[in-house]
């Protein structure tokens, strides 16, 4: 960072801290879910909603965040996102009922949708060429640290104090980021003529919300209830309306023309399967290790650490190899290795041992994850011309969030109604199937190297 100007150093620090806030919260929540259930009640459905309320607004609005930055300015939107995220975190920590907690998580998702895209936009507008690649590399490395410390730090707060304090971990980085934004003193730049597709955002949010509500509540009421099928059908129609609007709009927030590039659309199909599996595995492992195996929240947070460490250590090397040989092999083998790791969790038994029943599968899973993440990103962004890489990245991010949203909504169906040992085994099999489908989609669809090509 010695060769950077003062403004560049400030921008990079702001981008890292702002994104760190969103990533940290996402890794904390799974280890806090059992404690939330114990204090506020509501069972598995409440735990599903705590995760999915955040993902609904995040997945639906992350696409419109770029337009908001163009209309109001990146710094203003980033500041609004930070203040909103902080206020929602305080509301979560003080929530007296599950309903208030779930609403606050939805608000937090809206704020989170403003943070990561705005942070990356600040970097790309401040750095150029090799300096930009270096800055993004530093940003990636530093924000990945949130995946390492989030579950452990969150678990420690749950065990030693309260799950409520675990959601206040981000208050200090939020305050520091706001102070750095004031120190930066930069004038916001707005794009003349930029518009916000509020109708598209509303259709997407209503569509996802209706379908997720039906999937979460269906085990209690059944598909014959109009309280279930009406929101599900309405949600499907609203989401179909969102896709039609994106096709007809002159300035869509999700240009469907992106999907004409083979590696882009097949890469997003693989993303849907892989990230659905990742969300399912993360949720089930974090909850079952506490509720079923009797581990503390801290130990449950530590349980997934080997996979994250392998991801951090191997991603750069794998990314380099994929750049030389193309992403197809890695995107095929990686998910299949993760499928094997998931199936190894079937060794978990009533006579629980982390070292023999969980750790081997977690290590194999981490190896597969390391083979997959960098090549997947390179394949998707490499299929689109550089000037549209920002929206391509936002679309891929939204696909991954929505995939996680849907699989968590369907969790009760996947585990058979209860996350006991049998339910844990069912989830492990479902994770393996989703990963295998991601590998098959990559093998059948991905072509060539990662060199940039225009959408066709």
C-alpha cells in the first residue's frame, strides 16, 4: 500500500471495512440460530426465517444497488447502507419477539445489498489497470478473513454472553468506516439520466417473498391451504413479471442479454446448485452440531474452519491453474469432491466424535471448495466484456443468494420436518446431490478458457 496515494488508501480501507461488515454478519448467524430458538421460540421455521428474511431483500435488491449508486452517488449509498445495517443490527440485538427479529433481518438485508456493490464500485472508480487488480486482490483477501473469524467470534459471544451481542460485532467496523468516509471528503459523482427500476425491484422482492413464505410454512399448513398455494402462485407470477420487465425495459437492472454467453448462463446454473448446497451445508452443520451433537456455539463455529482455511490457502494457486487450463475441469471435479465430503458426514452417529465423523468430510469438502470458487468466478466474468463485468458480478451474486434462499426455505421438506440425526443425514445426501448436479452442469456447459469474450 506504500505506493498508493492517501485517497487510494482511504478508499481501499473503506471498501474492505464496509464489505467486511456484510460478510461477518453472514457467517455469524448460523452459530447463533440454536440460541435464538431457545430464547425466542418458534422452532425450525423461525430459524429459517432469520436466515431467509435477510436473503430475500439482499438477493432482490443487490441488482438495483448499482442504479442507486448512479442516481444518488456511491458514497451516499454506502453511507446509507452502513447506517441502515448498524440500525438493523441494534434492532436485532434488542428484538423481544421472533417477528421483530425477522423484520429487522429483512432491513439488514436491504442495507447489506448496498454495501458490497458500492464498495467494489469505489475501488473500480479509484484504481486503474494493475493497481485495480492489486486493490481487488487485497480487498478479497481481507474480506475473506470475515469467513475465518465470524463463526468463532460469534460462537464465543453466544457461549460467554448472549446471541444478541453476536449481532453487534459489526458496530465498531461500521463506526470506523463512517469516520473514514468523512475523512475522505470526496464529492459524489452521479450518472446523468440514470434511473431506478423500482417496479422491477418490487416484482423481484414480492416474487421471492411469496414463494419462500409458502415453502417455509407449507409443512404446518399443507399445499391445500390457500394461505400456502396463493402466495406461492402469486410469487411465481410476480417473478415471471420481473423477468418480462427485464426483457422489455430499456435500461434493465438484470440485462437478459448477458445469458446469451454460454459460460455465463451455464456458470450461473452451476452457481445455483453449488451455492444452494453450500447454504444447506452451512445451516445444517451450524445448527445440528449444537442441537443434536451437543457442541458449544464456539466449537460449532470452529468445526467449519478447516474448509475455510483450505479455501484461503489454495484459491490463488487454483485460480492461476484455471487461468492456464480453463475452468471446466476444476468446476467439474471441485463440486464432485464436495459431494464426496458431504456424503462422508453420513458417518455422524449418536456416539458423536468430531475428529472421526466430521473433520475428514470437512477437509474433503474444503478441498473441493478450493477447486471450485476461483474458476467459477473467472468463467462467469470471463464470458462477459469488461465494461459489463460489474452487472455480471451482481447477477451472479444474486443467483447465489437466491439459491441459498430457496434451499433454506425448503429445509423442513429436505430434513423430514426436524433437524435430528436422520434429518442431518438427509441434508448431507441433498447437499451431495446438489453438488453433483453443479459438477455435471459445469462439465456439460462450460467451454474454453477464461479469456474475455463478448456476449453473443
